[in-house]
């Protein structure tokens, strides 16, 4: 068997003062008019935005501060209008996953202007196979200043929520992988601890799913990055959240970045369910994946025992008999959730049990389901939601 791994190119800058390097990055790809893309709170935070505007200098052509959690379609459309109005040739996302996804979406929507979201989205077919539309138009380059642990800044994929349809569509385009990812502890220190905790658990879920899903679990490159991501996140999240330790923050961000290397083709049942969950309920992406994390492990456990052995080792759980190993992994995750104060039940974040079947009908066709080692039915999804409730 011949296997193929394509190296994911991106530039990473981290440490105190990394923001100041923005000025040297944009000219490398010919960017003259850059637009900052961020949320309202980040846009109003002069301590964060000020140094970025200063670093961009004359290349700062405008700011779009309309990014929102879970990237609603209308906010992307408004961002495209701002993009056109300011004649932009480069995008700089500032913030977490919503800012990064919004910038990537603006790049795609502005280039593929004749196509709708649902014509561009990836999906899982009735046969359980992944379908990815071709998006050939040239895209505007994106740069990312990350202030959370979302890992969205690493990837060539983004999600946009169609609130009217109750669906979160996932779009894949290699051209919109950010050219550079900047992790500056001073910028991350402006982020509330609860967001660091939630996005950190989301990053942990990336790495866990990569290690057991059919997409990348047998790829040694992704095994290495996922295992290191788990180690950095589990070891550093408590100090990053509870003590605001600068070194722990940067270490956790690097762990999150590593967790993003295998997202495309690596995420599985948890993300497949969570996309529908967050589209239909006021739950953050990170909290949703945190709650679902141990339940995805339980569902998949018996299908891929060797992969679960690797996962247990990465989590620091002794590999013994299957039941002890499974419970040990779930207990490790639960202890981390308690230590950093994230929710662990759907009932605690306002999810309506009466919506489980409708959620399952959407989630069963999410693109991530194609990577599950076990075929996932709507009934399986309802059972998993019940267990998580």
C-alpha cells in the first residue's frame, strides 16, 4: 500500500511581541489593503486592536467587527459588503474561531460570488462518503492573530451557520488556509478565562477525534501532532485558565494549533453532532464539543481498540483491560472539565431534549460523519445526546 501525506504549509510566530511581525508578512504576498476581521468586543478593545493597527500601518484599509459566534450567514454577507467597499486584497482575523472562520468565509464568498453556501458545502452522502465541491476561484490571502485556543487559524476549513435552515455548513478550500498564525501572550491575555477553557476543550476534542477516526488515525504525522497537542493541552490548560500564566497560555495555544493540523478529514462523530447542536441551540462550539467528548469515545471505543490504546496513552491513562481503560479516559476528561470550569451536560447549557430527533436528522449527513470508524445512524445520535443530557 502506498500512502500519501501532503505537508500543510503555514507560518507560525509565537511569544511576547509576535504581533509586531505582522508588518513584514503582508508584503511577502503583495497585500496593500488589509481589512481586520473581528467581533464587536475585540474591535472595541483598544489594548488589543491598537497594536495590530499600528503594525499594519498604511496597509490597514478598514475593520469589519461583525464576526459572531458560530459565524451566521448574514454576518459573512455583511463582511463581503465591507470587503468590496474598501477594495481589500488581504484579510487579518483577530480573535477566536468566529473571527477566523468569518475571514475565511469572506475570502471564499467574495471569490465564488455566483455560488450559494449550500452549493459550496461539504457533506456526507447517503452511502457514507464525503463529497467536497471544487472551489477554483483565486482567494484573497488570510492572516490570523489568534487570541483563543480554537485552532481555526490553522485550517483550510470553516463553518457558516444558516440560522433559517438550522444547519451549520462546512466549507473546505485549501486556498484559504491562513498564510501565518500569530500567537502573542499579550493578546491572548485579553481573552476571558471562560473562553480559554471552552476553546481549549474544543482543541482537545480535535486531537482526540483525530486519534480514533478513520480519517487520520493511522497517519504517523497526525498521530504525532495529535498526541503532542493532547499533552500540551492537558498539562497547561489549568494554569492558563486559573492562573493566567503567560507561558501556559502560549503552550496551550501551540497545543491547540497542533490539534488543528488534522482537523480536515480527522474530526468525526462529535463534530458531526456539534455542528447541528450549535446551529439550533445557544451553545458555544467549544462547550458543545467538550460535553460530547467522552460520549464520542464511548460510542467508538469497541470499533478501534488499537487506536484507543494510543489515545489512552496520550491522555496519561494506563493501558490495562478495556473497561478500566475506557473509564480512565472518561474520568481524566471529567476531572479536567471540573478543574477549568466548563459544562459537562447538555441540560446545563439549555439544550431541549425534544429537539434531539431533529438534530440527529441533520447531524447524520454532516461531513464529519464520513470519518467515523462506525456507521452512525440517527438513532445512534439520539442515544448519544440522551447520554450527554
